[in-house]
C-alpha cells in the first residue's frame, strides 16, 4: 500500500489485529522511505444490496427496518416473532444469492409482501396498503376479495375455518 505521506509505493505491516467480532482487521503500517506510521482498516464488503428509494437515494439494507415493518403489520395477529425473524433471514439469503448490488425499495417491498401473504392475510393487507399504496379503494377491495377466495378454496380442501372473513370484524371492534 502506498504511503499517504510521501506516496512511496511500499509500506510494511508492523501489526495486524481483528476486531472483537472479527469483521474488521486493523493493520499498523510503516513507510520504508519516510518511516512514518499509519493505520488501515480492512472490512468485508457488504454483500447485501443497497436499497434504492423512490427519490433515488441509496441506503444500506436495514434488517431491523424490514423486521419493524413486518411487526407493525402483524400487530395483534397470531404470528410469532420467530416466524418474522425467519422470514427476514430467508429474504437476506435470497438477496445475497441474487447477488445484485442494488434493489429498488419497491421490489424489496414486493418480496416482503409475497412472504407475508403466505403467513397472514390480514397482516399482508396492512403491509401492502403501506408499501404498495393501493391506488384506490377498488384496488384494495379486489385484493381483499382475491384473498377471501383463496381462503375459501383452502376451506374446501382442508375443512378449516375462514380465517380472513372472521378476523376482519374482530380487528374493527378493537378499533386500533
Ligand atoms: Zn512515506
């Protein structure tokens, strides 16, 4: 590595040590020409994509933010937190596998929604209403009808009760 003081091309490493959690390596270096010392830090390049927001700003993928959105959508729903954490784990692995350097916040929202729909239809509609911003009430109604149909099909095949139809009025009574 080039010396930052005299720009000599060779510097020698006098000491290397990893940070406590091992993701950063600190190296003490000494210039062989001017003998001045400096420190460099080496860290593993982030493998998760940057999230590109609607206004074009980039931000690092924030696991807590995704989990927070899921938790809000699942408020008062019978969904264990561990299930949501697993969902974010799977999502992270998938993003790493895809290997893109960037992902739009819209696409990220869709990936989260697809998973939430399989977990809890009511939470899905809540999440979707925030992230997709249904253009109008008809679009929202169409989505709810589609989910109700899906629930009915599940009833016919498995004989279970219609979760969606029953839980929506309960939500309203609580008024939250
Ligand atoms: Zn130097």
